């Protein structure tokens, strides 16, 4: 059993969780139709992957 602290990991999870809620609010406000709302939920969960993809796309051009 380890005596190490997991406080840093918990803090990172909290920041990621806040990011998810913020992304949901942003994407939800941009949606106009049912399937756009469904897509907004998906985007809210996976926004870091979209961000990294867009970053690499911009660097590759």
C-alpha cells in the first residue's frame, strides 16, 4: 500500500469536470436542432480531443 497523496489527481479531475460543464454550456448554446443538441453532449465530453485535433490541423497547414 502506498502512502502517497492523490490530491493532485483529484484536482486535475475537478478541473476537467469544470471544463466539461463549460463546454456543454458553450456547445448547447450553439445548437439549434435536436441532433445538434445530441452532438453538443458528445462534444462536451470529448472537447480536449477536438481541441488537439484542431491544433495539429492548424500546425500542419
